[in-house]
């Protein structure tokens, strides 16, 4: 919930006809009794997974996720040449409109399986390790698994927001 008491929920949703997976958001201003119509977050990507939401002052919300420009029915069906980055989308109007930012260079190539221990080969190498939080100034901190070098283990990496609206109405992120 943001500081005004608005609750938010995010999820990934497959759209097989378009061969895309979208990040969706809905909000509630009455403690979850009713919810807004869902809307899409992250129009800079065709396939997006693992959304993580971070909120701050009234109406300020950030949604971070893994995204790729590759069109696919699911993250585990993208081509081996697909490149993934971490994206963060920011809203200052309670999730009605978002601005997308690519926040990392390529951190994964090829499919990402989201089916747990039933994943084939090296497609489960990120281990669902992905999280965001806000620092004391309201700037987004994102920790993620980076497997661009390949191999058997991903590297833990993080980025801090250095520009954009931030989650505090009083402080700019620098």
C-alpha cells in the first residue's frame, strides 16, 4: 500500500494470440473490497516476467520485471538469441500511466523457465532471485540474478535508481 492507503497488485499474464506475456496491475482504494480494471505495465517489452512492486508516497508506484523484445507465448519459449534486461516502470498517478526505463544491460540470454524444478537444461538458472525496495530518498534499489556470462551459476547484482521520478514526492533520484 502506498502512503495514501491505495493497495496494488501485479502479475504476469500470457496473451497467446499476440505471442506476448504482459505485466498487469490493478489497484484498490477500499482495502481490497473492489479493484480497478487491470491495465498493462511495461509497453517497452513483448515478453515480461517476475514483476515486483514497490510503492512510496501517495500515487507513486514502481514495477520492476525481466523483459525482452522477443515475442513468445511464454518466457520459456523465447528463442535462444533473446536478450533479457531488468526494466522498471514508474507511475506518479496511482498506476494509471507508466513510464518505462531499461535499468540494466543484458542479464540473461535465451529462455527463462518459470515452471520450478520441472525446467529443462539451463533455463532455471536465475532461481527467481529478483527483488526491489526503496532507499531513504525514495530511489529504487533492484537486486537481480545476472547470468549473461553463462555457466552453472548466476551472479547477484544490483542497481540503484539515479534519475526519474522516484517514490518520494519530495526528493529527486540522482
